[in-house]
């Protein structure tokens, strides 16, 4: 799945790869639609935590977008596994979101927590910041003010 096709990509823009791990098809469609506003974005989808882990172990992504409540492996466990093991995404920035955000906070300085429902402007600002594409830093309740920029 490729997002960003509707947006005019800048000349010579490096494409960014995003793994979207979300079990709800409607939420995946919303995120895809929002990401289509950004140029040069490739989105790989995973419908549950196990599939997300498999995809994250296969190749490097520039950003992981992870739902907390997924079948098989929840988001926080997926993130802990990726951070603790040697894999292509051990240092990849992560945006984690959940509808059940009571007391949820980012687990590391490479992670940003956003509550559901997804707020388009806040979400896109977070993605742009995490990918190093500029844009204003997001303000996320319960989490840091900005996701660190992606690694080179």
C-alpha cells in the first residue's frame, strides 16, 4: 500500500517507509487517508501484533505507528520486544495510540503516545516530526511534546 500518491512529491525526495500496526480496518483507512497528505510515504500494514512483529523483523522502517490493543501481541509488548532485541527497528521512532489512555505515557524518548480518536492535525504533525519532515511539534497529552527525529 502506498500513501502520498495524491500529494505532489518534492523533486528527489527520499521515500519514507512506515509500518502501520492496527487491527481495526476503519482506523487503518483513516490513518492511510491522513498519510496520503504527505509526499513520498510508503505504508506497510499489519492487522495484528504478530504480523507487525514479523514485518518489523523483515526490514527497516522510518516510523512505526502502533495501536496498543491488538490481537496476539499488544502494542507495548511489541515495542518492548523490538527495543530489547537486535533487529532493523530497534531504534526506530514510534507513535503509539490507544482509545484506553488512562495513565498511558511514552515508554522511551523514541516514542510518542497519542490518544484515540485520532486528531488529524496532531497526528500529521507527529508523523512529520518523527520523520524529520519539519512541521510543528505535536503536543500530546500524557506524552512528550515531540517525537525525536528519525535516525539517518
